C-alpha cells in the first residue's frame, strides 16, 4: 500500500497518484471503468478526480457521464468509504447560469451529488476562474455548500496566480472559505503555466497541488517520436508542436533514466512530477488494467537528484 500524502491544508490524505475520471463513460465503457476503479481501490489508490463537464465534448453526450459511471460503481462496489471523490463546476452550462454564478454552483453541486450518489463531495473545484462574478460571491456560494455538509474542501483549477492570491486574501479578510488545492496543467514539457509565481504561491500558502496532463496527452509515454508517429491517434496532430520543440530532448533524457532505473517513460514522467516543490500527486487516467498498473508503479519510482535535475534541464 502506498504512503499517503497530506493534500495541503485540505484535511485530506491521498495516495501518490490521483485517478483521472475523464475517460469513464467515454473511451472506457462501464465494464472497463468498473475494472479500473476496482483495481485502483485494491492497490490503495484514494482520490478519483472527475468533473460535471466530462464528457460533454463527445457527440451525443451532455456532461455528467463520468460522474454517473463513478456513482454506479460506488453504489455497486460498496467502496465509498475507501475513496475520496473530487469533481468540478464552472465549464458545463446549465441551471442557475454559467461558470461560477452562485445559483449555478448550487444547482451544479446538487446535480453532481445526485449522479455520484453521495452525500458529500470530498473536494469541489472551481474548474476555471470567472471574472464576471465577484470572488466574494462565488466563495460565499461554496461556503454555503460546506456549511450544509455537501462539500468538505475547495480547490481551484486553471487559475492564474494573481486571481488565486486575491481569492485567498479575500477568504482570509472576509472569513470566507479558502481554496486548499490547485489543479494546474503541468508536466515535463508544459511548465510555464505553473512554475514560478503560481508554484511559489502554492508552497507559501500550503496548497496541495494535483496537476493534470501529467503525461502530456500521451507524448511523455514515448508514443510520438517522429512525424510518422503523429498519425497513430486522434491526438497526434497536437504532438507535432511538442516534437518540434523541446519534446525530443526530454524524451532522450527520459530514455537514459529508463535505462538506469528500469522504469517506463510514463512512470518517470509521473515520478518527476510527484517530486516537484508543492506537488502532492499527479493525475493520470487509464483505459485498461495494464495501463493502470503501469501508472501505479510510478509511486515506487525513486528518482535520484541527478536524474531529476537532468530531466528538468532538458525541458527548460
């Protein structure tokens, strides 16, 4: 079983990998999703991350598909007490308005609770900032959910440093609930959005950090190494920019570290993330048991300081 990590000042403890739920009800059907969720819990995994908008981008989907699959698994498996559920509001339009309007937060939380079949969301994220709503208004709306026992802790995703700091300062001065966790895009080849001011802010304020796109949509698995590889999947087109930039140099160093450690490239990418200042655990999703077992193996990979430094320098 993994050694659990404190998720900032949220009061939650999680395993060194967060299971991404974006694939459930999409590229992983219900049966595959149940197998993956069972295995994650069996191996000691703790936090399952989803969002109300998953997977509204798929033709015929309206959002909530991932939450519904997770909810059915929770009911049939009886494992609610073994896992923590995080979900999000702010990208799926619907009852109560748009983004982080207080009425939207209230309606979206109720809908998520119903789909998940739970009484309390362990970690509820603002999926993106909303500059059309006063920060004190949406923080107060989240506070009402906490007071009602419907949410345990709050997180922010895709926030810029200035807006995150203003929300934290406002919470302190006005007695409103604090964001305790940040979910940013961050990986070996996409570092600009987190490193620097935002990372320093998280360390200073003891925010837990659970980055998404830890494998850069599959690029850091080594699947895309040449122009010929770009046609291997629908994501290939987006890999050309990474390949033309520092991606090739990063993969070369990852290959060296793989030879030294025996770890896979995916495990190395996630282990590097987990070792960065402020980061609690990376998020990664799987569509099969084999993929999940490989990802879970990352929490046993102990990169040396030299290996971490070489990886960092390759993508700088």
